[in-house]
C-alpha cells in the first residue's frame, strides 16, 4: 500500500470522526442507499477503512436533493467498486436510527455477470463474495434484514 493511500485512509477516518461529532450535536436525517450486488448465489459485502470493522452492503449517501436515490446507487458502485451497474431493482425504504442520526435508506439490488471489481482502496479495506447461507459472523446491523428483502423480492419475481 502506498504512502498516499495510507495518508488518505487516515484522512477519511478523521473525517468520519468529525461526521460522528456532527451527528451527535445536530442529529440530522441522512438519505442514503444500500445495494445488494449479486453474482449467481453469492452476494457482495464490503469492509470500510473507517467505522466498525463489520461486513456491510455497499452503498452511500445521496449527495444533494436533486440526486435521485437510483442515481446515487449507480454513482456509489462506480466510485467504490469500479463497476457500472445500470439495471437496479428497488427493494423499498428502510428507516433506521443509527449513531445519533436517522437514515432513510433506499434499498436496491442488481445481478452482475462477473465478479470483477476495482475497489476504492481509500474507502474500502476489502470486498468479498459470500454465499447467502454462509455469511461471515460480523455483518452489519441491517445486512440480514436487507438480504431477506432481496430474497423475498427474488422469490416474488420468479413466481410471476
């Protein structure tokens, strides 16, 4: 890992600490996206270079009021995973209270033909594929609930 990546990771960790302080003081509502990216029976989980070392679904924040959540999902996947994913299925909204702020999470899922990723090493420490029935033990708080929604949406689609 180059010095530049190490320095940028320290900067993002410091920014995360500042963001947590802002959340604690102002308790804002955050609009974000979480994305279930599938390849066959596997699902992609990521570990960030900041925050708790849990396995999470990729995603991020809607940047401004005019950015549609679907566009935020597309942008985040390009930025974090180096993948252009256009064909998303909505899984609805999830409202959570998390770390002194409220999240309105727009949930999406997509299937990709290959596992090739070019992850952003500044923001992501790791990205890996897991079978849905063999997830790692340290998954994020809402990952199971979101994956259950994705499975239900997939089952409903196959029944149609």
